[in-house]
C-alpha cells in the first residue's frame, strides 16, 4: 500500500500524464487509487519499480528545486520539465501505463471513477449497440463508398 | 444473460472403468463428449478450469489481459521459452489459452473459416520447402466437409456460403445470415473493391439470430478475449458442454488437472491420474481416453505419461510428440481514418478477404492467408498502442486518445506457418509448476520463408488500407520470435506412417489402441489462420469413428 506521501506524489504524476483540462483527467478518474490497489494485488511484483522511482523523484526534486517540499508542490511547468527528463526510465513508463490502465479499467479496480475515462474516449458503458455503429457503416455512406448497402 | 451451465446428472465411480475419459472441455473435448454421449456412451470429462457463472461476465479488460482471470496462469503454471535447442530456456509466458469450461472458445473471437482443399494437400501440389516438414494430411477436404457442415449447424455459425470466388464446396449454407456489418467491414470491402480483390461476409461462431433457444449478438463489441454475456458466441461452454451434460451420460469434473495417462503391461490405457480441486490425487479408470487438452498441453501430458514401456513418453515411438509446433503467422498494421469507425461496437470481425489465400507462384511462397479489418483490443491496450512517434503523455497525448479510439482500426493478415521439426513443446528439465509437474517449454523460431511471407502480407495490408482511404499507417513489427501465441497446432500430427506421425487418420495413437488425441495438435499444416472450426470438425469426425470402432469392439 502506498504511503500518504507516495500517494500524493504519484497522483501528481498521473495528473501530468493525463491532465485535467477542458475535460476531467487522471486526478478526477481516481487513477492513483487504481495504482494503489494494483500494487497490493496483481502488480505487486512491480512494487520496487514504484518505490525506487519515487525515491529517485524525491532526489530529482531536491536537486532541481532546493527547498521544495515535493513534486506535487511544484508548478505544472516545473513538473513537466522533470518528467521530460525521466521519460525514458522504467519508472516513468510503469506510471504512464498504470495511468492508462487506471483511466480505462472497470471502476471496481479503483480508477475510471463514474466511467470518466470511458466518456473521454467514447467507450460507452453498455452491453448493446444498434447499427449504424459509426460513419462508414451508415447506409448512406455505404451507398456512397460501395454503391450498395451490405 | 445466458443460462448457467447445467449440473452433471451422473456420478461415475472412479474404480470402475467408464467408457471414455475426455480430457478438456473446449471445442474438441466438448464436441467429442457431446457426440459420444449422443451415441450412447458414458463420459467423464475433466477440465482444469472452472465454470464461470453468468453473473461473472463483464467487460473486464484487466481480467482479460492482465490478471489471467480466465486464462492459464503464469504463476502457478510457469513456462519457459528458447529460440533454439542450443539455448537454455528462460522463464516467460509464451503459450496462452482459456482455462475455463469451454476451453479457448470461452473467450474466442469466433472466426470460423473452413479450410480449403489446398490446405490438405499443398505439399504434393506445390512441393516442399527446405527446413520445413511439409506433408499432406491423410484426409481430404471432401472427407471433412460433412463435419464442417455438422458443426456449423450444431452450434450456430453466421455467414454466407459461396459469397466469393475460390470458396470450398459447402454441402449446405450456414444456418444463420451474416452478422451486422461494421465500419471496419465496410472499409475492408471498399479497399478490396478498389483493388479488384474479393471479399465476403466473415463466417463467425456468433449468432446473428436467435438459435436453439440462445440469444443473438447484441453488438457489445467485447468478443476477443472476453466471455460473451449474452451467450451469443457459439463456444463449447454454450453449446457442446451443456448438451453433453443434458444427455444424462456425462459427468463434468472441473478444476481437475491430469498429470498422467496410465497404461498397463499390454500397452493399453487403463485410466488417468489427476489432481482434483483440492489438489488430491484421484485415479479414474477408463476403457479409453480421448485427449483434447490443446496443442501445448496434450503433448505435454503425453510426455509426462512416460513409463517403462513408453520411456520417451506415451504414443511417442516416432519421437514426434511435441514437434512441429505452429501458431499461424500474422502481419498487423494500424491505421486512422477521417470519420468515426467505432469498431469497438459490433462484432470484432464482419468482413474478410481471401483473395490471397494462395499466392502467385512467382513470388516463391507456399501457403497464403486472409485479411480482416478490426478494432481488436479494448480501451487500455488501444490507448497504449498510440504510436511512439506521437505524444505519449500530457494534454497533447490526451487529445489524441479519442480520435485514436474512434477513428482507427487494425488491418490483420492471418497466414500459414510452416511445420518445422525443431519448433517444439517439451518438458522443462528444471522448472516445475505449482503441482510439481515439469513446466511447459517452447522452442520456436520463425522459418525464414515465413518471415518473408509475413512481410509480403504486411505490404499487401498497407496497399489495402491505402485503397480504403487510410490517413496514417503504423506497422506492428514482425519478429522471428513471437511474443505470445494462442493458436497451438501441429504437435501430435496425424498421418498414415507410425514412424513420422503420432495419430492415425482417425486420431487413434499409432502406439496405443485405446488412446485418441483430438485437438489442434492433430494438424499436419497450419491452415490460413483460423483453426477452431477445423479442430471442431475433426472432433466430430473423430467421435463418429471412435463410436463406430467402440461399437464393433475394436477399441
């Protein structure tokens, strides 16, 4: 389980990976809760990647911004500079993938709160669709493309 | 919601030989059990997975792709992999299958392509390839055709026969019309028509109409790697297994893992030893055993069943058990289109092209393949597949997710792959699974011919996408060592010669008169990419012959 400090730092990272702008982002979707759950269950083996990475992040913050309390307390542009420097690390990729997974997995795993993530990309939480499903299979467009409707 | 699996109405004693033990409840095992019970035989069906209740079926991408909720476990069933026999195999997941009642049809996509006559005799028509063990099948398309039809009508397959040139003979059309066409299906057809390639409705083991009391497809979009919450997918869990159980001649025992097929001094099978759900050893006596555990687990069990009489593993006097492992090749290209494709709605595949089923001989390839366009995997994996040339985080990344989700698709070429003797399944000499049994070890490297052919198919896919109006294209890399594989074929090949094959043309082990092996392991060649209908048709045919032989007292 994440410590309160680790939780806050990771949440700040996820919020730069999928930011809150004109639509909700990783913070509103509760992605960090997904990560917290995943690290105690199905990705427990990856725990060291996260704890070591967060320890390194703390050092990076101290070196770049002496006196700053945490990554979370930096401005967004300052956070982005640090993240850009670590883009190619195993830790960043693990957090990035976990952010995506937390954004789009079933809410029962902790993230994708109220299906915010699915709403963002157009995945509806339903078990049934009726055609036409999109632009290309609309009968008018089938007629235009194929000269007939399949 | 589909009906829950009926309970077994029978309990057979373990110490009295039952007519048949069937190992596996997938399209092969489920079909063999259904057919043998219909012909009056008693069957104990052993399945290492469990039955999932209707209330457990949800759109759980984490469960499907990350936590092995209904697939083989990389923790309790570890595997090893190496590219050549000279290497020491490293631990890693490589072979995947569904571990549930219904076997891999529990979560399959349902592509139900028939083979064509050429798939059975390509070796004699086109000749061999250096470094490959190409051979003709001991049966022809015409011998299997009645069983293709029987399967299509028994389970409910949607499609349209003779809808494109080159179709093999169908003695009867499909029982159900094609599924709804989707955006990817329209685009595939559009591209094909611009290039002068043929295309047709995809034959799918998914119901387009109500059939045998089961609900039709509701277009939810979660087929590939997911169980169907409507019961519309015609997997063995919704068709063959319940029918076998309703016969009053079948007992299904779930969470039972067979560790050995037992034989006596006469070289005959006497039963099986398995671990039950409490990891207790049970011996079930049987008059005959039908092994349907899939193309990886069936040879593994034969190799684990060695004895003084069968020192190299059961049914392995030829040394061919585990050899010629094949997967079906693939060539994938992702592409984005101007308008909403929304391939996440509707069946994963609705139209296919078999225009390149056989390639022009001047290209120097044996084999061939087919195409579909599809959405493929759900939101997490689709978001993670945004090409590395694009932003990978931040607002620019976020802004790309919806167009990528709604406007992109995957061109998927499915192809033959050559049988190569050194590509194999064997027992790892060191690593053990949670039951203490030798881990599954795969040795595999693509044949150089196939690497060139897959690349040829990738360029054809780009041509097709371009004709369909794709704006941007991104090839998935083609590697000599695949990352993960699910089509498990060729490892107990059938043939007339006991020196070069494991089972005869009726799936009877050459070395053991009352042992049959029926699943993807029986394949002599790989087919063009969608093996399950052929596995199931072989199972119907095998059961027919097994029942006749049993009735004549010849088992």
